[in-house]
C-alpha cells in the first residue's frame, strides 16, 4: 500500500507525508527505470542503518511520547478518512483500516508498543502478521489473484491496465503467484463484485497517490485505489505509475513497509511483522524518505525477489538464493467439518465439537463463516483460541468472515472459536489436512 502521500497539514497516523511537489531522492533527471535494483553487501547496509538509527532516535522518542499522550478520539481525528459510506481510515501512509472497531484495536496496539518499545531486528522483506500467523494468500488462492480495472479511468484506462500488468509481472517472475485481469468484470468493477479478488479504481483528492490492502482483508476492503495525481508525475523523475503499483502489489501479497520499525521516527508503523530476509534499504517496500537508499524507481531488489519466493515458493525458472532464505514446505489431502444454524449470544464464546483437529505443517487450513449478526471468528494453532491469543481473526462487521491460511511449520493442532460481538446465527465450514 504505498500511499505515496500527498501534501497535507494534518498528520496521517504514524506515516510520513510526502509533498505533492516532492523533490525526489535522486538528483539526476532520468525517465528510464532499472528492472531490478542493485544488490548491496550487508556490511555496507549495516553501517548506513546504524547511522540512520542514531539520527532518528530523537524523532522516534518524540513520536512515542506523542502517542502516549493521545486519546483515541484525537488519534482518529488526525487520520484521513476516505469519503463515502464505506470510506476507510488511512494509517501508515497507505494502509486502509476498514472500520472503527479495527481502528480502536490498532490504536491500543500502537500505544502498547510505544510504552514498551524495544529495538528489534530490522528486516528487509517483512511479511505482515495477524495474531502470530503470516497473513499471505493460501496455496489455493495465490495462483488466482483476479482483479478488474474500472472503466471509469476513462482515457487513462489502457495506461492503468498496462501498469498493473507490468507491476504484477515483476512479482510473478520471482514467486509462484498469478495475477489475472478479468476484462469481463471491468464494467462492474466495484467493491461488491465477488467475481474478482480485488478491484482497481480511480479516486480524486485521495490524499495519496495510491493505496492497497493486505490478504486478510475482507472483499469490500480489497481495493487498489489510484489517485489522479499518479498520472501527472514529472516524466523526468524516476517515480512512475508502474513503480507505485509494484509497491502496492507488494502489500496485496502481504508485504509490509520496509521501514516498519520503532526507530524510524514518524515513519514507524507497528510491530505486526516477521522478518523474511536481511535488511536492504533499497527495497521496493522502503520509503526513500524513511532512510531508504532507493531512488524512487521502486524496483524489486535481489532480496525482495528471493524473499517473496521463500514465502510463496519460486516461480518457474527462478532459483532461490539459499544464503537469503529457505522456501516453504509442501501441502497434503483434506477433510471438512460443517456446522449449520449455530447461535451465539453477545459477549459469549462458542467452540465447535470435534476440535482441535490434527493438521500438517505447510498444508492449507480454512474456516469459512457466514450468517447474520456480528460473530467474530478466531483461529489458533496448538493452543486454544481466545480473545487475547489467536493466529487469525478477521474482525469485520457482520458474519461473513474466513481464515484461509497455510499451517505453520511445526504446528500439529488447530483450534477454532466464535465469539458474539453481537448476537448472531451462523454457518461454519472447517477444511484441514491431516498429517
């Protein structure tokens, strides 16, 4: 979700705002883009990172103090909220939070991290986590990442289609992923179109150049929104629409901003990430103004390509560098448990009979719920799920929720719980693979 953010007098959560008339990092005027950023040695990066930490320490401490003083209402008012009935709160520059229910939890987590800040290992490619689980597309989903491109782009439609194709190809060249443009769905390209995984639509005055979503978001929240300003960039600079979309599709496949760390001052986000590779300040996911070393061309580096291949498996013809990371394991065959017309009262928990079920590390596990009211689905591996301890919890408004994840290596059992945020009646299907 690169929300290469535009000029604003109001802070956007913990994100750094970029000016609309931005002076880019690279002093050289250059229209051409490299397809892959150079691979830099880890010792050089480490020296730069140490110097950056020294410079940013004071700003980071000031940001922590600011968070601890803020009320939720003050935090909410500091954010940009997209217009319309389903407008989302924007944090971290280009991260969309679907509703106030999720925003309150996000704020509580930020305050807790500010009060208990530590200096963690800084990753290069960082995958988003929900609970304790990587939030990435499952084995059945990752090769069918379908999308539509709205015809309301008008004269910019073909340019957008081509930029999306080029951005998707960059990730597909490294990892076992497949983005599919559904041309037949472009005429009805809205958040309510369930024939595609996500929609690509234009916005105007969105306070960002573009924003996207993460794999665990519900369908109505799975949008790539591109602001008009993304089409009026200086052609003599390196920042381009396809570079912006390379970054945004990084979020779509579960990759966090590279600068998601407590010592990045106002660029810091939260601690819901897991390192996949070593740090690389040139990463396509690193804002150059957050002490990144990139030049705004936003190309995939050697570590980006290997990191995403380790998360999803390598693309045909791509060989993972074993000094960077290790690829995932394989899957196995399935069984299903179905529960129908289950009722749960508000603030009460329900646990299905027959659980926990045995599971195989590396296989796909899914729990899919539908119904009425507002039940919340919880999944946890190896220990019972609870409000305070879970690996997956969509936490949306309404009953349509699902956890479709790959079982972590070493996990052997899966627990599921449903809690009534409000009274609800629901159906639940659990599909899993035995060891």
